[in-house]
C-alpha cells in the first residue's frame, strides 16, 4: 500500500505547469486599478422630461408590484431614459405616492443627457 501511495504521488506531481492562453505567456499590460483612459462628458440634449409609472394601468401595476422605493426610482429613471432615447437623466427629481409600504405611483423628471467623448 505504501508503494501504491508513493506511485500515485509521483505521477500526480509530474504534471506540467501551463499559464496564459494555451500555455504561452503573454504580457498584455492591463490596468486593473479602475482608471479609465476614456473621458466622457454628460451633455444635456433637450428640455426637462417627465415620466410616470402608475398602478392604475395593468403594466404599471405589474412593474411596481412589491418594489421598494429605491428600486422604483431606479426603474422610473431607466424607463424614462429608454423612452426619451438618452443615456441618463441629469438632476433627476422623484415624486411618489405610497399607501403603507406599497408604491402607487412614481414620477421622475429631469434633463435628458448623452455621453460625449472628450477630445484630448
């Protein structure tokens, strides 16, 4: 048994070591510090917009079902951005109506903005 254990350890320790892509070492130079070399500006693209999700409609009722306020705000902002074809809202303001813990209506208004790259 000791011979079998020694043989198994010898076989397992003789494997070759591989790294990178297919065993080839590459030096790509990835900056993993969270620093972006791209610079973007958020530029206003129109007048202020308003978007409302209300439980009086079947679609609104389904969207707001069991959502917390923070999630409803994020949903309203995301859907407003999609509807008005912008990257995000600049200075969004929220108005909401609750009954107990249930959100009955949420409205977001803000200025649509799109990201533009800065020329360096």
